């Protein structure tokens, strides 16, 4: 299998950066372009459009250190990393992004931040494995 467009799920966790290392290695091997996506959960019932805009602005601040580190890791490998920060439901947003942009591989860390908040461990990862319209590599 040869990959042309690789998407990496970046949440800033150690597992996420470990997965990025794999994504960058595959990008070098196949000459593929690499994108990173970070998704800030939208408020469950936003009262106004302003709340969604606030969430989007907060997401850019929240993910700034992770994005900087990810870009640096890619640069050290001689790879241009295209970063995207979106607001929405993580699984739905990433699945739609994959479909719209035609990715052929999604690379994820096994466990992100969700475990820190006592959610079902790996629920985002499980949802993406089930629903992504491309191959998924889960890095442990």
C-alpha cells in the first residue's frame, strides 16, 4: 500500500506525538503530504454563535504549544506539516474532514486526553477506527 495523503490526530498527548513520529516516517517513505488535525469540542448546546466563535478562538490557544512542537518535529524531518484546528464533535469532524480532503491514512495515538477526564478510554479512537473512510493506524 502506498499513501499519498496522511492525516494525524493531534491532541497534544504523549501518545499523539508518538503517533506523529510514525506519520512522519511514513510520509518520508512514501513522499506523502502530512496534515495534523486538532478538534476542540463545541459546547453541547451553544446558546449563541458567539459561544462557538469563543470555542474556536480558545482551541487555537489550547493547541498552540502542541502545534508548535508538531511543526518542529516535522521540520526536523524535512517535512511540511499542514495544521488544522477545528471546532466540533471530534469523531464527526475528523470523519468529515477525511472525506472532504481525500486522505488515505489516519494516524492516531491509542489514548489521548479523554482518559484524563474519566471518559471511556479510547472512545474517540474507537469511533474513528469504525467510521473513518480510510485506513487507520493506531500507535501504542
